[in-house]
C-alpha cells in the first residue's frame, strides 16, 4: 500500500515585488486576428433551445430495467395509440430506454430544415448502442412544438459484456442523431430582415478593446463615422444608402473583415480531469517555486508459523511482518523572472517535473502570493 502526502509548495518572492507584468512589451501584448463573424453577430440573432422526451428502441437487452417504471408506461401509452392495449405494469422489455432529446435551433431556420439532436438516457439503461430514436416532439421555451426528431443513434463509445466482464469506453448512454430533427415550425426572430437606418453588432465576449477595434475595422471599410462602440458588448453601424434594401448584402461585406481582438489573461483549471489551460497573455512577477514529494510506502508480508513435528497443543498461525519505507524526492528551486511569458512558465514547470495536478496547486499558490497577473477560472 502506498500513501502519498499532499504536495509541499514553497514560494519565495524575489526582488521586484508583487508588481504586474513588467515592461512595455508585456503591457501591449498583441491579440489574434479573426473575422468579424467569429466574434460578433447581428443583434437579435440567437438559437432556440429545444427539448423533448422519447423512447429509444432496438437495444440488445441493454435498456431500462424493471425499476424504471416510466419507460414501460411510455411504451404502453404509445401502443395504445396504435390500438394495442397492454397495461404498463405488465411490460418487461429490456430493449427500450427512456431518453431526453435536446437540440439547438439556429436563427433564420425555416420549415423543412433539419438540425442535429442529442439523446441521453434518463433511466438505468446500460447502453444505447444500436438503438433508434422513435418520433419525438421537441418543444421550445414557450411550450410550442418546433421540430420532430427520430432516427438511428450514433454514440461516441462502445461497450462489451461477456464471461462476467465488461468493457466501456466513453459514455454509451448518450448519443446523437445527425440531421435527426425536422423543423415543423420556426420561431419568430427578433433580428431585422430588412436594412434599417442603424443596426447593432453584439460581441460574443464583451471587451472594450475588442469593441473599439471592431468599430475601427468597420470605419476603415465603410468610411469614417460609420460605426461606433456603444459599450464593451455592442457596436452600432449606420447603414449606407446602397444597403438600405439589402441587409444580407451589408452583413456579407462586414463578416469577412479582419479584426485584432484582445483577450484577458486567464488560466482555466478543471480539477476533475487535471486539465490546465494557460492563456498567452498570462504574466508573472518575479518569484521562485520549489516543490517536493514525500512518499510513505507501507508493505505487509504475512508469514506462516507452524509448530514442530509431534508437538503437543501446537497451532499453525499467521504472523504479519510490516515494513515502512520513507523517501523524499529531491527539491528543486526554479526562479521565474519578472514579466515571464507563457513559454517560460511551461519550461519552468516542466523542469520541476510537475504533473498537471501539481501545476494546478502551483498556479493557485502563485495567485495567492500575488505573483500571477491573471484570472483563474475553475470548471
């Protein structure tokens, strides 16, 4: 048996204090260049979430069990509509599974269009592999039916069972039906369909710098004074006279325009999976990081003690022999200079031999010490 004590961290701030990333170069970090259509959209253009409850059939005895009552009752109700009367409590079929069906209906979709749907089991089904989603009505937030979904499932994993063993890769109780929903009724969109005197673009991630750069890019293309940043999340555009009757033509001209966006310094941590993503704008103040691992290994060996031959009253007993080994890894001290960039941070952490979970602890300790100039987002 091996017991590993918590990671020991030692943070020593060097000369330079707890200032933010130093140097003019760190303060004016260039952003990435993207298209307008990748960072902003027309005000009122939004997708509509849809949800429905249905049945997946055709499973090879991997569906819901007896204790999932609602799946059997759902099947009984469906059979009743076809003229087959069977009480739900008498149905014991393991080839079906009750599922929730979700989808996102894009803006400007019309009747007859098709969208992808996601399917997830809500009972105790073991796997949805090989199943087919029966016709399921998808409703919007207002309760109206907007689409009808059905079709064979595609799952992102596989499962096996036999000889008392089973193998499962990824989640086999959730899947997708590509183009599985047929749009029956399109919701009303708040986006303008005809050009007006003024339209507004909404940024997907509000940022004052990005909004100003977006307005500058539009002014460079349409002319000075055509666009202005209202706030961190929106930019207004004066529609030129040539586009008064055709809003799609105006958007087709603006969407390919290149814009240099700015992103905040951010570190994203997922402690469940041990994932750490460090943005390119992350900077460090001068600091030193050391870490060491203390490992305690306890092993027990059982010896059998037998009495001598022809002894009176002797018994065979088992005696444990415990051995304890304590080892401590070599500690290393890595100095991080003031204004350290992402590449230097990664090289230093790799030099420490830190695992992803060690990096999570180190990043959080750097933030607590004031040496990390970035926002930490924990998923």
